[in-house]
C-alpha cells in the first residue's frame, strides 16, 4: 500500500494551480444550476478566468517546485512549462467554444466544467511521478473528452464519432494499463524513478520490455500516431468544430508530458530500444498522415491527417534523445498546439449556424470576399507547412537538428522529404483563397468581436513568435538542463 502523508496545508502548495481549477470547477457546476439560459455566459467567463488564474500562478512560480503525496505528484520546470502552455491553449479554446455552441443552441454549463476537468487531468498527467498518477490523469482527460465530442447529442455524425472515440479509447487505455501492469510486475514499483533504478541495476527483462511495448502502443494511440490513428479523422470531423479545436491541441501537450515521464523518467535505461521504436512510428506517421491529407476535400479531416504527420515530427525529436531532443519535441508540441488552435479557429470563424465551412471549396476566392480572413488563414497555413519565418519552420528545424545530433540522419531526411509533401495540401488551401474564383454565396459568419480579436492574435502570433522564437526554445531547454 502506498503511503501518502500530508503533514500540513503547506505540503499541498505545489498542487495549488490544480486545486484552484478543481475547486472552481465544482463551484461552477453548482452555480450553473441557478443560472438561466441567457446567463450561461457567466459560467463560461468564470471558467476562462480560472484558467487565466492558474496560468498566472504557474508563471509566477506560486507554490514552488516539489513533490506531493510522497512523490506521486511532481512539480518541476518541465511540468510548469507544459501547464502554462495548457492554460494558454485552454483560454484560446474557451474563446471559440462559447460563441460557436451558443449560436447552435448547444451550449450547456457542463461544457466549461468538462474543459476545466480535462485540463486538470492533463496537468496531473504531466506531473505524474507514479504509474497510478499517469493513469488517473489520462482517464480524467479521456472521459471528459468523450463527453465533449458528443456535445451535439442530436447529430448522428457526432454520436458516431463519440462511440468510435469511446470504444477505441477504451481499447487503448486497456493496452496502456496492461503495459503498466507488466512494468510493475517486472520491477516491483509504481514509482517512475524506482522503475528506472531497477532497470539500471538489473537490466531489462522480457516481461519489462513487453510492458514497454504495450506502453508505447498506448502512447501512440493517445497521440494519434500511425498506425494507431484510425479514430482521429472521424472524431475531429464528427465533433463540433470548437470542440475539435480543444481536443486537437491541448491533449498533444499532455501526451508529450506522459511520453517523457513514462519513457525517459521511467524507462530511461532502455532508451536505445524505445527511441528506435518511436523513430519508426515517426516514419509511419509521416507517410500515412501526409498521404492521407493529400486526398481530403474536407478541411477538418485535412487538419486531422496533418495532425498525424505533426505527431511524427514530435517523435523525431524524442528519437534524437537527450536534453536537446526532448527540448525540441516540447518546442514542437507547444508550437503545434498554437497552430492547431488557429487552424480549427479559422473554420469556426468562417462558420455560421447551419453552415460549417469545413469543405475546402468553401474557401475559394476568399481573398475577394474577405481579405483580412484570407490573410489570417494564410499565416496559419504557411506556419503549418513550415515556411520561414513562421513558427512552424523553427519547430521543424529544431526536431530535425535533434535527430541529426542523435545519430539519426536517415530519420531527419525522411522528415525533410515529407515536410515538402505536407506543404502541398496546406498551399492548396492558399491557392483556393487567392487564385480561384468564388463559388456561390456564403452565409455571413458570426461577428463576435472577442473571438475575432483572439483569432487575429493567434494567427499573427505565429509570425511574431517565428521572428522571436529563441526565448521559447531557451525556456524548453532550461526544463531539460539536468539531462545528459
């Protein structure tokens, strides 16, 4: 039995941001019962304010670093960087979720509460010090995500997406749990640092390596890496677009944290084996993701398949190994989360009630209709494609350099080739906007000023951060400065 002593309230200070979000979520759940439909926005605004508060507490270092519950929860620089990014992406997502769901009559107070609990699950995941905390955080995120996907309960497409997500997600959770049980059986410990020490002292047994294989399979599913990607296009397509924006961006940061905790902190002595496995998963993801995206005519499915290819780039950094590889992967995960919010945000901005603007043909001649929107989407597409000086270029460059420094030149070459392939379908969107003639009349998008401002800041931020990317990269490097 695990001892989890808490001597005083001060021992819980490293857990303060999570406690703020959990306490606030329960309070909002009760408050929402007393709000009429026209006052539901109060729940949403307060939930967004809680995310801002948690981000400020993390950025200010309130609570400090340390361990809680006898090492089950670990707050360090890696966790802080990822949690701040999670709060930023959460605030961006909430800005799009409210007007989108409100205009379609889908908004309920539970949506904001589910986003908060999902964020707490992600925070627990990136601070996990034991296998138990990994699973608790993962399932907290997964269960909230399943409910968010079916926010439109009357939509057959959303219901189908939710069922697929639930069934395949349960299968992946089972694979991961089975792998974790084998790791525990082989090492006799639930603590990640003790697992690493056991591996370093006694080597990797057959049972332990089998467990790591199942763990990698579970990680690949949660990331949406090929060949475990079958759920991702259907879920992104079927879920309400504003929900796709959230589940397509923030969980990638949490999964990065889970991968780092399980594979580097827990299975670091077997790095030679799992780095090679991630390298091949990266190759398969780059191939299937980019080729799948080339064939899409639906914008949401295009972004879903492109997500698979971007996961491949994250794995390239992991395969490079060392502090440089992990920092590059973290930088890529943060960059992609910001690009994904802007990509799905563009669809939300173009949509209106009864019109989803999720077909590529809907963007034909957009520059003639709305030059500002076309310019913002241009920034997003070229950043996703990795065109300099946008943020996406530096993210790709960082992971490719990490692979070369890690002795995997062949993997870097594969990444370069498929980065060129991937640029084609992003630039196809640009071609539709600037070189094709408009087709028919499109419904006027909803003019929600806060959403319009946030989308503009998000899209232009990809250019600004691309020209000032060094501080973010240095921030990520400091997080892993203690790793050889």
